């Protein structure tokens, strides 16, 4: 079945460092891909999404490109801030059979130190 | 308007008790989803409604889990005879539905269930 694999955490970086969180997927067909973020004490929020190959999603300085050839959707940010500390989830959505349920990775805990 | 709300936020149950978890989706959202998130894991899909119709319940882990959305708005997830392995955060999400291919799901804060 469909699955998402993302890098294990925690990932600890200094403020202003470059961030990459790897995400790869296996899926039948052509899923839509998402990054969700969960800040401490809050619910899941959509960070960005891409619906087809070569699409780039971007928001709040984060971006990710849908790479069909490598089945990847890596999250990047050029200069992280302490406020980016959160858990990041990569997810896919494959609309087959009317299910429409998201398939999530296990999450990557990001810690940004001042 | 208001986002997705869930109640209670926390629930402690003794093993064998029945629990009911409530979800109020965003007004006008056709689609409603339930997910289960174990500690340190990503959410896992449980079930999906389009209006009042339950179109997919393939993720429900056992017949002790039951969900309903009788009027196409508020939904209740019921767990009968709770077991310790049911301890998790239960997330509800809603979306507009319709023809958009990647319908954004908006999540509630979750209900943290602890079964003793």
C-alpha cells in the first residue's frame, strides 16, 4: 500500500542554518503531496502542498518540489528561526476508491537553537 | 469562521469503559475524517464521511470502534470496551470536498485518550 518515509529526528540546528527534511513515498498512481506542521501544544496545520510532478509548494520561507523520478518531496528552508521548532509531517493523498484519507510519515522533530 | 473543534480535549477511561469523542467540523465542510495518532507516530486514517454517508471505514482497528455523522455535520467516534492499546490522540479533520484534487484537510486540536 501507500507509504511515506521521512528522516528520523530530532533534527537540531542553529538559527539561520539551512534546513532539509527528507521525504520519500511509495504510491500507486499519482498522489498529491503535503507537508503539515505541528507546533508545541497546537493542532496539525497545512504548511504546503503540491498536486503534480514538478510542482513546487511554498509557504513561510519553506518549499518542497514534487519529484516523480525520485518519488521525493523534501522540505527545505534557507534560514531557520527558533519559531520554526515543531514536528513536521510529510503526507500523501491518493484519491482511489473514494477514501481520500491522508497517509502520513512518522514525523520529524525539528529543534532550532538560538 | 471557527476552525474544527473537538471535545473533550482529554479523556481518562478505565479499561472496559465506553467513550464518545465529538468533532465539530468547519461549517459547510462536506468531508470529515478521523485519524488516530499514537505517541511518537504520524496520524493514521480511521474513517471518512461525505455528508452523512460513511464512505470508508477501512482504518477502524476493530469492531469496538464506531463512527457516525447523522446529520452531515457533527460527528462522534465511539469506542466500546476500551483497551490500553486504544490510548492515543484522536484527530478530526474536515474539508470542503468537491472536485478539487488536493482538498485541504483542516485539523482539530485532537482528543487525548488515556486508558488505564
